């Protein structure tokens, strides 16, 4: 287990990609603090699964767009674990609409959650990693932050912002032994996709772009995050790695 003795904070860990990441990091030896906003039962269920693996686990409710909530979560994790080594910024949202119909609220909320939310948690964790001269920050972005997507100017802008944030942060923290990388998924089959009325159409469009002709699963992303969180990735920083089955190309 290549994360034995490490402590990780994963935002948005109650379902989908965040839950898969939390479980994979725990399987590799890490204690996990995962956050949730609405899905308390699911969050507590995943925390229990992590404990069943012999790891410590916390599930903490918060709104990642709140600077004070982020501080509270980090302090709660520190009180339980004593230290943090890994931050996975994953929680996010979309609220789609074409630019000429998008409301100010749609724009502001997506940027608050997807971009400011990543800053909020990083701001409170980065000093810890810097002072201990070791750490891993892994940001979940999207291939749509690299290429843009019709009807998602707010989402694409937020995910593109995460890429710039990742690269700048890697430069700031590199001298302190902290690596910062981003993972950019294409279409991943989460509960949100399964419940969508447009599921078949969304999959059809993604398959037309995909080289591998398969829908990504949350664990496909989790495996990469686990690698980047480990010392096996000690010489990788400032990178944006696509996990999309060739959808971007």
C-alpha cells in the first residue's frame, strides 16, 4: 500500500468520482476526510466502508463555496488525524445554458463552487503542506476546460481556471516538496449521468468522439489520483492529465 500513514481530504466525496477516489486512497492506506453538501446518508456509508478497510474516516458537511466552511472542515480533519498530506479538490457543479440566456446567478454560482471552492480548501491546506515540506494537491478539472463546450461557458471557464490555478500553485509550492496536478476527465458514468433524461444522447455524442468507444467509470479517474498522490509521482507537477478514452483527441 503506497499511501500508508497518509491523511487525505477529498471534497465532494459522497458520490461518483469523489467517492471512488476516497475509497481508492483508503485501499492504498490513507485515512480519509470526505466532504458532502446534501447526500449525508451516502457520505456516511462511504465513511463506514473506509473504516471497514481499517482506516480512519470522517464525513463532514459543508458548502465548498464558503471560505469559513472550508476552514472548519480542515480544522476538523486536523483535530481527528493530526495532519494532512493530500488534498483532492473534486466537488463541483454544472448549471448549463447558452451564453445569451444564462443568468448572472448561473454564472456566479458555478464559478463560486468550481473555482473559488478549490481556492478555499487550498488556502487552508497549503500552509500545512508547505510547513511540513511534503504534500500532494490534485485538482479535478475537465476536458471541457481545455476545449470548451456549447452551453457551458460558465462550467468551461471554471474548469479552465482550475488549470491555470494548478500550474501557478505548482510553481509556488514546488520548492517545498509539494506537487500539484490536475486530472481532466471526459464523460464519466456517475449517478448524475444515469439519472439524466438525456443519458442516451449524451453517451452517443461522447462515443462518437471516443477512441476507446467506452464510457469512463469513476474508478478510472481514482486510479490516476491514487498514483499522483503517491511518492511514485514525486517528479510530476503542474500537469493536466486527461482521463477520457481519447475523447479529446
